[in-house]
C-alpha cells in the first residue's frame, strides 16, 4: 500500500468513525480501570487502520493526555489520588519516557510488536497473581520514595517505546 493510499485511509469518513469509536472505548476503559493508551488505542489503531506500531504509539500518547487529565480530575474529586507518590512517579516517568523515545528508532517493528505482546501478557498474569489489599496503607519514606522514582523511570521507558499510559 502506497503512502498516498495510507493517508487516504487515515483521513476518510470510515477512519474518523473508527477514531471516535477507539476514543470512546479507550475513555470508558480508562475511567473504569486506569488503562487506555497502550492497552487499547495502540492495538486498535494497528488492527483497524493502517498504522504501524510507531505511528500508533505516538498517536496514542497524544490522545491519552486529555483522557488522563479528565480521569485524574474525577479521581481527585473523590479523594482517590495519592499526590506525593504520583508526583514522584511522574518525575521518573518523564525521564524514562525520554529514554524510551530515544531508543525507539533503534528497535525494529517486529521487536516492538513482540515487546508489546510480552508486556500485555505480563500485565494479564500479574492481575491474576497480585490481589491488592483494600486495607493497605502507604507510608512514604526515603526507600519507597526512591523505589517510586525508579518505577517511574522504568514505566516511562516502557511508555516511550510502546505508548503505554502505564497505570
């Protein structure tokens, strides 16, 4: 498929309807489960439209900003945001995302695709193995503060490569 054909398929009425549908699905799942970009938008763009992994990743990252913003506001309104850990994670994620996006051009489409599949499998398995405690209390100290920053860097690297809004 030539570049002109790809552009036409991404800009036609069917593409716009598909974009809206993907956005609605991502928004719904983001609000319910805190997921969206990498786990919903990227696979749907690759499957339903002629997007390669990199184009889908970049598009997803751009689209997830308003979704995440609305989600944060909604969760914050109900007091469900731990702000200090969130800021530490965000700082690490910003650094990690820069690293990930710089590594991105050096990784083949095939490796990106399989890395994405591996990440999703890891997430699915962890959902079955880890049962969060409703009574858990998080007390921020130096050790877990540094751990949060490192988790932020790691998730940022992954997000930069796979376009995940890692929740």
